[in-house]
């Protein structure tokens, strides 16, 4: 019988060692606790993230292997490159975080990690206000056509979710985010769990042990939190 560690709301106790996460379901580590800014940041600094469905307790995960992007090497197909060169879309950063996270929450419930509760939205908006959570927005004129958001700690960026209101919007957001992170010296974009779409965009699988070592080194680099509103990433380099 496996007993899953339980965390307690209002108490910032240490997370269990992520190397002890279950293999089935892959990466499940602990449950309960809360989504306070301090707990969320502590989770990301240890290679752990929350994901749970409506009606469930908060579930904390650290899967093996881990899906990551090397930010200087996303795969941009020739067709996508041609489209982005001619579509007239523009990019902004941290200008519409609330709209991006609501766009992500509105995605199909059947997709993994796309059900985002009001509690989660409030938690990440608080991290955004404190300068840790960031969004990339894709615009067609004044229409928000796609976006992505995640959490920066040290020199690690942990992606959380992305959405498209128009075909290609999330792909453009991911490409722009990789360009932004590479420019700012963030070598890894944590994408959590592999899926075919991410692989088609250049994501790779990294053994958890290797990922955790990279996390430890990257989060140890001191970076002051703050908004990135002045950033002007390009789709293509």
C-alpha cells in the first residue's frame, strides 16, 4: 500500500524529495497544501508543479522524464516561418496576463492541464503582480490571438499553459517565448509532460535526475523579480 504524503494549508513544510514520486501515475508526489506564492515558488525551485482537476485536492507532480525546450533551439517549420513573416501579428510581454490565463482556462477540459480554477488564476495573478509569473501575448491588431504564461525563478522558466484563439496563436507565443528567454539568458523552458505537439516544436525529454540538477543550478542564480513589459521578442531570429 502506497501512502501519498499530505501537505497542510498555511504551513510551508518542505516538499518530499521529487525522486520519490510515484511511477504510476508518473510523477505524483504529494497532495493538498495550498497555492500560496511561497509554496508555488518553492515547488518550482525543486522541479515540482501543481496540476489537478475540479473537485480534487491539489496534486503535486515531478514526472520522469521531464519535457523541456532548449530555448535557443525550438523547431520552426518552413511553413510556420513563412506564415509568421507575413501574418502581421505582433508580440507583447506582460501586457495582458489576466487575459492570457483566462484564455488558457477556457481551453477544452479534456486536454491535460487546461482546467484552471479561479483559485489557480488568483494564485498565478498574485505571482505576476510580484514579478515572478509572465505572459507572452500574440496580437492581430487589437485582437488577442494566442498566449502563453509561466513562472520565472532564478534563470529557470517553468511554462504552465498556452492557448490559441486563432490557428497558430499558441505556436507563435511559444516561439516568441523561447526567443525572449534565450535573449534574457534562460537556457531551459520547462514544459512538464511530453505530447506530440510539443515534440513537433522541438521539445525533448530529459531524465528527471538530469533535470533536477539543472533546476538546482539555475534557480541558484540570483535574479530580481519584476515585470518584463519592455521586452520586444521577435518570432524569428
